[in-house]
């Protein structure tokens, strides 16, 4: 059965979740008040924090980096990501 999902917010978390759910076969609608990554996702300094006290936050940060690397390597998307540090 196809799941119907509504995601509020088209920041990096919202669009990433929408993409992953769509790849799994869900019908996804993203609702955004302004523009894609028009809020804090588009205004940050570009860092992906890796140090947290909760294991789930560490895992999510690591998954974020792997997802960005996949976008660059497999899909040819140049989002300006350069891992340093």
C-alpha cells in the first residue's frame, strides 16, 4: 500500500526526508511557506556538526554526511560540500 505523507518545511531535513520516502514508494507532498532552503538551511555556515551527547544525533549527523557524499558521487550534484577538519 502506498503511504501518503505531508512534510512541513522544505529545509534540508524536509527535502531529504521527502526524497528518501519517495524512493521507498511513498506519495510525498512538501509544504513550504517561502522557498526551498529559504530559512535556516540556506543561511547556515555549511557545517555538519558531528559531536553530540545522544547516540541518535551522532548517527543522524553521520548519515547526513554519507547522504551528501552520495549525492555528489552518484548523482553528480554539486552542493559545494567540502569535508575538512
